[in-house]
């Protein structure tokens, strides 16, 4: 069953399954080979940038800077745990990315159900989410609304081909 793709992905899996490596290799594939404007950063860096802009009263500058990219690759989503106001603002960014048909790929070891879903912005964004679970073997498994990419040696070209065939 093929699901509607919004370009919003979450690579989920335990530590050491290759999520960060895949993000790094996707950055190379997307920017150098496909010519897309890509921003790869950790959630810590995104939150730091957000807080810096908030201190200056320049929240819109924060949004516009990240909206200038075609693709955001964000690692360590767990940083948002226990930070509901920060989460809300970050998810407003993701909401705007989705509206503008931009792509977001997040990675983390926190199950989606554990992300704070009390805010309307987070609920709205999470309903667009395509989860990709990353266990330890090395093949792609489409399954109902979810796609599993079992990870061993990661071939980013193959992974991007998979994403493209599902609307990336």
C-alpha cells in the first residue's frame, strides 16, 4: 500500500543503527549529486539557533533562514523531550516546510508516540510523518503505512531511490 508522501520522514532506531551516517551520506547525495540546497544539523544546533533568534526578537529570521533550504536533515530529535514550548516552535518550522513542499528528515531513538503531542502544531505535523524504523540488517521493507529500512551497510543512493519512488 502506497501512502501519500509529504516529504516529512523520521528515521527511528536504537543507537548505532546508522541513522547519523545515513543523514551524512544523504546530504552528499542530495546536495552534490542532485543539486538541492541541504542543511544538515543536530537538533541541539537548531534549538541553539532558535534561542539565539528569540533573544534578539527575530523569530521570523529563524524561520526564513531554514525555509531557504530544500531539505533539512536533523539528528537527535530527543533534545526536544521535556521542552514543550521549544518543540512547538520547531514544529511550526516543520509545518511551514510541509506547506512549501520542502523536505524534512529527522533521526532519533525516541518513538514517535513519546514525542510531546499536546500542542496542535506538533499534532498537525506528526500526522504527515513517514516513519522509517532502522533495525540492524540491511534491506528495505515496505509495510502498510510504514517503511522499514533495516540497516547494515547503508547505500544512500538506494535509500534515496526508495524515497523518490515514494514521493520524495
